[in-house]
C-alpha cells in the first residue's frame, strides 16, 4: 500500500468516464513553486514600469512649485503703466540681470540663471470690479437677443490691469532642492525691489557725482567754490525733502532728521569753508594771482546772469500763480432755498507752481549772497600781496579735511533720503505680500494605484491559468500512464 497521502480532485462527466480528469493539489503546489519566482519578478518589473510611465505622462501629478505674492501700488498701475508712464512689464522680475543679482547676493552659482528663468511664471490677479463686469456681460450674452451683440462689444472693451501677481517657480524642473529654491525666489523678489526703486528714481538724491571732479585740479579759492556749490545743491535738495515731509522723519540707520542734515551742512560752510576762504584770501594763497582775479571777475558776471534768469523765472511763476484759477468743487445744498454752494480746491498743477516758486526763490537768494561773497574776496585779493609756503601746506591740509567731511555728509544724506522714500513716501509701491512658500514634490496616489492593480491582477490570472493548465496536463498524463500499465498487466 502506498503510504504517501495525495489529495486529488476528480473532474468527471456525468455519463462518460472517459472524460474523467484527476487534479492533484500536490501537483498544483509543485507548479506554484515552479512559477512563483518568475511571477514575482515579472510583477515587480511590471509595477515599476507602470509607475514610471505614470510619473512621466500623467498630468494629475502635483508638481514641485514654490509660489509668492507681490503687489504694486502707485498712480498708473491701474492703467497698466509703470511709474514713468510707460507700459508696465512685470516679466522684468525674471530678467537675467535680476536673477544674477539675487544669486550673487545669496552666494549661489550663476550657472543656475537660465534654468531658473525658464521655470518662473507670473500670473496677474484680475481685479474684482473687472471680474464683476465680465460676469455681467457674459450673463447677458448667454441669454441671446438684441442685447447679446452689445454685451459682446462691451466685453471686448473691458480692460483690466492687475496690481497683484502670483510668482510661481518650479524648482524641481530647475534642478534645485526645495529650501534652496525658496531662498532663490525670495532673493529674486528682493533684487527686483532694488531694481524697481533705482529704475524709477524715487529718490532723486544728489549722489556722488558732485565729487567726481578732482578739486586738486583747481586753484585753492576755486576749490572752495566747488565745495560751496556742492553744499548749496545738497542743501536745496534737503529743503525740498523737508517741505514734503509731514512725518518729522528721522532715519533709523543714520539717526539724522532732515533738519539735522541742514545744520551739519551749515556748520561745514560756516566753521570750515568760510574760515578757510578767509584764510586763503588774507594770506594770498593762490597759484596764480592774476589768473584768480580774472576767475573772480568771470564768476561775478556768471552769477549776475544766473540771478537775472532766476528773477525773470520767478516773476513768470508768480504771475502764473496769481492768474491761476483753482479747481472749483460744487456742493448742492439740501436746504429750503435750494441754493448752490461752492468752494475752491487746490489742484496738483497749482501745488507744483508753488513748489517751483519756492525753489527759484532759494536760487535768487543764493545768487545774491554769492555775488556779494565773491566781490569781497576779489577786493581782498587785489589788496594783498603776501604768500608763504607754510600757508599753502596749511590750506591743502584743510581742503582735504573739508573734502572728507563733504563726502561723509553726502553719504549720510543719500542713506537718510533712501530710507525716507522707501519706508515713508513709497512704502506700498512694491510689496512682497507672501514670501516664497512651497512643499516637497508629491504625487496623487490615485493616479497609479488603479492601473497598477488592474495590470497586476491580469498577471495573476495569467499565471493562475498557467499553473492550473500545467497541473491538469501533468496529472492527466500520469493517469494515462497508470491506465496503460494496468492494461499491460491484465494482458
């Protein structure tokens, strides 16, 4: 008797024993072991292939994007214009020079520039009022009728110019990691802010152009004149800032107010330049006395011409102000007599005339002071004939000291004015409302789970069929051999 236990399933036709098929579970087990490894390998590679294809081609995958929100707030942006009145181009934000500046500031290689530029997109947000109009006209158009064409025409005429923009940066496509991508986008937005303020000259400061000319190329008295002219221009600029400042601004960086700056300039002029000029004149410190006399005489004539031009300009401005009719604002009363009331309101043009008049008045006053000042120096120079080597050395040393003081006050003025314009006058002109934010790349699981399950299911059915068919075939062959052997034994 065979001691080996064997569980089998017999498939038999009801009326025909010839169609009987015996299926052994032992055979099925052996076939499973035989094909299991092959099935696992094919299933794994098929799964990897399916996931890879979906990652490459499926549009439901969440991309690796960083976003930021910026806004512009100045007169003209509502019409799509920049502060200079030209067409506004928001794509300047991703221009190569802006990106290069940002990468330089954060110590990142410039080789990123083109990859970053290609993967930044900018989208404007439609204003609510324009959106409401579009919705209204679309509603009228959808109803048809005679009003439909008018609605279409009105819809086409609607112009909207966004002041809010969403900046999107796909850092993964640029070959950059998430944290570095955030840092780069923030750097670009900050770099654009510097570009924006410099391009549109919000701070028309004196700058350092005034010291571009080397004072050592001039005779000593002429060098003093150069310094005086520099300080006069700087003082006029600060006076304009004071007239426009309603906040009593004081810089957090320099600690100076505009009145402090005027006081510093006045001190340099009175304590340094006036004293130095007197010393030069009294001691006849000059490289060429005759040439200096000619220079003074020419300077006086030049100042007189400037005075005449400024006086004529001042008279013209004054007449314009006197004859200017202010904008009239009508207010209709609701009283019993139903009378009409009105008052005048200053216009922007009128205010500009007043501002211009004040500036020209300052110029006229300075012209007169300078004419008197140069006349006094000319008279003293003609009467004095002394000159000593130690005086020349003393003057050169003092000129150098004054020069450094002027450089310092110019730098302080520019820094103070920059802070005033950026934080007070144009605080809201360009704002980074939301800095760079984003998450690591994520994929929607539903994008590939179902296709994967279907394909793996098909593979399972195929292998199950292979195992079943091969098992039936093996057992069937075994049965035939047994039957053949029994027949042989009987014979």
